[in-house]
């Protein structure tokens, strides 16, 4: 039993309550109680518990990285400052072709450690060799949604047969914190038949789907040429879209496509840093939110970011949308913190279990040390979290009630 007292709690509950001089009681994997420190101290005087004084700390729900390729941490700084096509074809793909399962395990483990240390408690991955990824995820204790890649157009061929075999081999072995999903790479690398199969298999097995979508203008132009419609119209037409789909990027959208995403309940994983670095585009955040689309945040891989720090992603997201909409009131701090927490868990369909510091939820809590010059004074915790904090300010991470570092 763990009791953290005299602390500030940014709950991210329905009222977006911030509790000053608060306390949290964690029993086993769950948050047993939350409230004012003086009240809870009196209420639980007789219970034997480990007491921690949280003065100077701000407790927040664990952050969610809704789109990454963890193993690509090995390619951090390997190829920068290149056009997307050269970057992929001349540098990234040839390097990845040499990856062995052991490299993928090591790269994923490095990424998991980086994410944990910067306050991410759950991530949504898309990559090869799920067995190596699952091993690394298990060893670090983070929550991982593992999406085995599907590509069946071009040279690499991983299609329905391989995924079905993989799924039946792995599904019995997976525990609560590690989940298997399906990750068709993109509309231009996966055939129409396979995309249709992905959704029917996902529905049958209750799985999430993870896809890159409308990342670049060229992708939209090619889709128009090949299919006579834009990527999201195409996916709607072939029956791929649904509320189990998390679409990464979505930079190039027509108003009609935004309506389609809202209609099907598709979640968008917005990856601002990667999109800026590769000059892919900027997702229309304001329009998406206004249409009722659930938008969350992702880092994409360390090869195109080059970090996996969601704090940095929050700040960049806020800044680019203010400029993009020519409105300093756009992408306000609370909206951006929601993208990184509650919207992320909604996308992954775990909002009943985590995403806020609430009684009865699983204890996924990040402790941010505000007792530092760059986080003082504190007129607003939410403002400091989005505009001033960084991953290195995280002092401790708790997942399922277990202190991981
Ligand atoms: Zn990606």
C-alpha cells in the first residue's frame, strides 16, 4: 500500500480537477482513494502503508505515445536533414534490412526505457518481429500495444497468412499490459484485399488497427491517380474504417475526409515533430477536434523525431497550431494535455482502466518534480506541464501500482 501526501494532483478527470495539498492511496494495482491530504491522512491513520511526502511534486496520469516504431531508436541520428524519399530509400530501409531479431529487441528496450523515464506509460508500436518487441516490453514493465507490420505490395510480403499464424501463436501468451494489434503500413504498401481482411480479422478478434494515413501530399496525389479518390475516401469505400482504427499523421485532409473520420470514430495519432522534420505537413488539429475526431499524440520513431519525449511533443503541437491557425488561443494547454493523456487512452480503448487519476482506476501515475527553477513559479500546473516541463523532469513512474523507476 502506497500513500503519497502533501502533493499536487492534475487528475485529468471529467472536471479536469487539480487538487493542491492532495493525497493518493494506491492499493495493489489500483488507486483506492484520492482527495485532500489532511482528510485522507485522518481517514487512513490505522492502515499500515508506505508514506511518501510529495511536496514539490505534481502527479499526472501516465502519458500515451500513440504512434511509434520503438526499435528504430537504433537509427537515432543515423540519417538527418534529408528529403523523405532519400531518407527512406537510401538510408532507413537499407539499414533496417540488416536488423536481426536481437537488434529489434535491443532497440525496443532502449525506447521503452526512454519512454518510461520521460513519463510515457503506454505506447502503440508498429514494427516487425513482434516476439522481440514483446520480450522487451515485458522486461521494462511499460504498457505496450504491439502492432506487427503488414506490407504486401513491393518487395516485403507479410500478409494475412503470416499474421493469422502469428496471432494464434502469441495470443494465449499475452498478459494484461501487452496487447497485440494489426498494423497495415499504409494504403500504398498494402493491397485492397489485405486491407479488407485486416478490418474483418480485427473485428472478429476485437483488435485495434494502426495505419499511416495521408502523411504527405504525394501520397494523396498517388491515391487520386490510382483509386480515383483520396486515401480516407478509399478506406471508407473498402470498409476499412471503424472506431478501432488509429491513423497516424493525417496531415493532408479535405473537409469531407475530416467528416468521414468523425463519422467512423477513427482516432488520429498526431506526430508534429516528425511531420515538421520530414516536412510532411501539419495535421489540421483545430478542424479535427471541432468535427469531434479523437486526436492523440505520437512521437513517430527516433529516426525522424529524434526523441520519444511526449512533453516535447506537447509543446511543439501547441506552438505549430497557434501559428497554423494564426490564433494564440488555439491549441490551449488543457487541450494539449488531453491529447497526451485522456484522448490517447480513448484511442486505445483503455479509458475505463487508465488515463486519469481517479478512484478505482489502475494506478498509472507520473511524478513530475516541480521543485526546479524552470518550473517555478507555478501559476498553472497545466501550463507549466505543456510549455515548460520536459521528460527529464520526471522523478518516478508508477504503472499498475508498481514503481518502475
Ligand atoms: Zn510511423
